[in-house]
C-alpha cells in the first residue's frame, strides 16, 4: 500500500480523540436525493401501478406496459431452483437449514400468569400479517441476504412475505430467485429503488402494502426507508460494513489480513480495525496486507478502505482491547485469541462475536446460522441483529376478576385523580364493590 494503514497506540495522550476521528462517519445528506425520493413516494401513492411501471422503465431500462408483468411467478422461482447447479443448490440448502435452525431458537411464545384474586396478566405474541423484503438486483447477487431476511420472517409465522428485486435491462439473477423459492417467499416483484419501497409501504393496485420493510439497498432505498418509517416498520438504516479483530499475536497474520480484507472489499467506506497487545504482530499483519493485497480482485476498493478508515491499534492488554471494542461497538467482532470465552465476558457492545482463531467473519455472512443483518456505526450499543422477534408483535393481556377490579380500581382512582384525570378515576370507580 502506497498510503499506509493508520497506526494508533492506546498509550498516546490523545488516543481517545484519535479513535473518535477514526470512527467518524456520517452518511452524506444530499437534499436533492431526499427531495427526489419524496417526489417518487408521492407519485407512487397517487398513481399506484402506473408510477411504478414508469419508474421501472426509466431507471431499469425495461419495457413494461402492464402491471402483471412486474410479478415473477412461483413457477419461475421453482424453475430457478430446479435448474441451479448441484454445488450451488447444496450450499444454499445447507445455509438455509442452518439459518432456520438458529431462527427456530429465537421464536417468542405467549405467556400469562394468574394472581390470587383471579386477575390474569400476560403477553400475546402475534406474527406480522405481511412483510416486505428488498433485495438488490442486476449484477449484484445476494442470495444470502434473501435467506437472512426471509427465513426469520417465515419462522415467525408471517402470513405473506413480499420480495422486490430490480431487474435492470431485464437481467434476472437466478441464484436470488432460487433462494427466494427455498426460503418460502410468497410473491416476488421485479421492481427496485425508492419506488419499490413506496409501493411496499403504501400499496398499489397490484403490490400489497406490508407492515415492515427489511433488506439492504442503495442511498435511494435507504432514504426511502427513512421516509416511510412510521407508515411501516423498518429493520434499520445500515452504514458501511465493519470488522474489528482482537488478536493476541498468535494467529497466522495472513489470516488476519484476509479477515480485514473481507469487509474492506465491500466499499471504500467500510472499516477494518485490528487491536493487539503485540506490536510485532501488528507489523507482521501490515506486511501480510502488503503481500496479499496485489492478488485481490477488489484491491483498489480494499486499499481505499484501509487507507481512509482502517487501523492497526496497539493496546496494553486484551482487557483494554475489550474496552476499546466496547467504545467502537462494531458490527462484526473477531476474538482471535487463546481463550475467547473469557475475553467475551468483557464484551458489551457488538453485533456479532466470532470466537476463536478458526472462526472467520465470512462464515457468519453466509452459513454459520446467526443473522448477518447487524447494527453498524456504533448502534450495537443499543440495538441487535435482525431476528425472528423483528417479525413478531407483543400485545399485553389484562383480565380483571371482580375482586381484582376492586383492588386495582382503588389504586388507579387515587393515581388518576392525582393527575386530574377524573374520567379515568370514575371509570375505575364504577367497578368498585
């Protein structure tokens, strides 16, 4: 690398400021894009199918005249699965089975309990009626994204899962369609961009409105998701991909360099950071980066990412590394150390934690089982990976017996009158013995 990766040392007096500068990232606020997306949403709400058709023809260079042409049939999905090469089909099925097995463990169940006076309290779990899944299209092939978003929704019991995927110039990605079939997606529409998000949020004559929209997309998709939030739920607004590795210096430095590359290759804004208490090991990884980078297909992107947002950080101890990690709250955290279980006890903020020298983050992206839709940009401080629970609603259950209404009514009356809400108080008092 002509421009070396940033080197930091936790003993430097200005290390906290240096770290914050390294982490600083804010999605550019383009008012023109914002306004354009607002216009697209308004147009879809007003003109429905016709607006979606017009935008699809304009942006995806398609030639659609009828809304029925927007839907990709189940027959087409099944054909994509049936025609898939055996090795790809097997890999897709292994990944799907593992994601489903993990998701099964996450499913929340209803519960209730009854008090001595007969009052029953509880929580009712109900799946969403309908969810929407956005999948990037064209040259981009993200079958793993289909699995990670669709399978938890179906495990949750979502009645109908609607997938949208753009097909620029009519190009259909067979692997994505096969993943949709395998995941149990109910309907698929060949649309993308802000217009697809608007259609899912508000519905058209052909495309049904959903309760929640999940899945990755470009700046137009992300902006649209922000703007329709409230009308529908969304999974999250994701920032650039991130990996943070804590290593004790005893893992092969080539492995660590390639793990850093695995996220840096996403885009120039991706962030890859290594923390170690072994300064010589940081040097070894830097050498591995220089050695391995030229052979990477996406070398220019990796180089730009590591030069602008990457770092090799020397810390005093692994415990200090854990504290630095908690400050960063990374999307992906690798604990490439002798005793990852012990170090994991010190971790409070991370989207996914990959434990041990043999656990490459890439396994989590595709087939380990846990979801790869993770909080980014420090939001792991307060949010969690996508899961079955994101497609389930919780309703409180309250049943009062006559004795319970008498007891609770007196308490409610006092508190309501303390808030000068007399109707509240009298509503409770009417039921007193």
